[in-house]
């Protein structure tokens, strides 16, 4: 560009109406900025914390609100959304198939148990903001402080238990105890948050001892399986043996009762016979003789009895008598066969 042209341009006079337009433009920008800074909207899951010169003034509910421009500012806090902090791992992309960071966070997850063993504990803490004022102003660097509190509480709870409890049966109890202690500590610090849940995501032994730990678990599982099989066999054999023993005892008791009753009946019958005999000896003796002969003679074959006082010898027995006697008849004088 030529120097003369530059001078001419420098000598050009500003149009008379230009300053007014500039002033109007600046004024319009200021008005728009003031309006823009006056109106604000709070979403449905949030509340607005209004500060005037950095000092807390009020809390506004969801909706459209107004504030003093350039004097008041609004900090929006989510009070309906559930927040979470992860320890020992990091989620990179939550989805149907969540992806996790491959980095190691041993400074958070490696802990010493009560029996001086080491466990790798990964957990999640879910919480909500219940008091926005305390959440913003009571604790400086609240997130860092909250994470430090979580690590301290979890290490304390894990340090009171054995490694077996931490890795197996005690996980639910550890999570419940940590949640309770963490809520007490949060209330003490006046953080304005409520703990919803503490979840142990994964609990494992350190990588160098995992093979040995797996072998121990397999041995314990085999031991439990053998114990269960032995108990099943015990439950199958012992009740049957007890039933058979009880059956034998009941049979013996029944036999004993039968023998006692029979003995008592025989004794009662003997006493009755004795009383009858004592009252009429001859009659009783004859009756007993006849009853005995009735029982004995029915078991004998065909027999012929001859009165011992008979002097006549039977030389011949008729055939029809022999037939009735079964072909075996004999006569002996004096009552013989």
C-alpha cells in the first residue's frame, strides 16, 4: 500500500452517525448479556444454589428462574441422580458390554487382612446428594476427601477379618459394615450426601498367589463333596438301622408281653383247678383223667381194649371189626394190646 494512500485514509473523516450506532450496539450487547445472565433454568433432577458475591443466598427448585445479573451466580447440583465412585478399577464405557480400563490401581485395591494376608478388593460406592449447600461449601475438595474416606473405611473393615472371610463368606457383611461406617463418617464431616449402597465388585488374591489359592479352593471343594457324600450315606444307613433295631425291640417286647400273659393265664388256670380239686378231689381227678385220655386216644390208631377181668380169650375177631379197626387188632388178656 502506498504511503500517500495511508495518509489519505488517516485523514478520512468518520461519518457523523457512526458513534451513535456503536453506542447502540454496545448497549444492545450489554442488555442481551444482562438478560442472558438474569434468566436461568434448573433441570428436573437438579436444584440451583444461588450465590451473591460468592455468598450463599437461596436454593431454587427445577424450572425457570431469575437472578440479579453480574451479581449472582448459580451452581446446579444433581440431587435425583445416583452418583458413584469406583475403587480398584475404572469404567471406560458403560454399555451392554461394558469396557474397563486396563490400568492397575493397586494403591486402592491391595489391602492387608486381619490374619496378615493380602487381598485385592474392588468396590463401588453409590450415593446421592441430599443437602446441596453442605455438598458445595462444607468440605473442600469433596470428591478427593470422599474417596480417601472410602479407602480408610474399607481397609479398616477388611483388616478386622481373615482372608477366607474376605474372599468367600464375609463379602456381604463387609459391604454392609463399610456402608454403615461410611455413612457415619459422612454425617460427621457434614458432606450433605447419603450412601445408597456399597458393592464389592470383585475380591481376589494377588496374582502371584492365585494358582495356590485355586488349588486350596479345589481341595476345600473336594473335602466338602466327600463330607456331603458321607453325610448322605449316614442318613441312608443310620435311620434304617435305627428302624430295624426299633422293630426288633418292639417284637421282643411283644413276645415278652405274650409270654407273661400266657404265664399269668396258666397260673390263673392252675389256681382255678386247684380250688376245684380242693373242693371235690375225686370229681376233679376223674375229670382230668377223662380229658387227658380224650386228648391222647385221638392220636392213637385203631386199638381194641379188653377188660382185664374177662376170662374169655377172643380167638377170632370178625372181619368187619378188623376193617373198622384198620386191619390191626389184637387182644390181650389183662388189658394188653
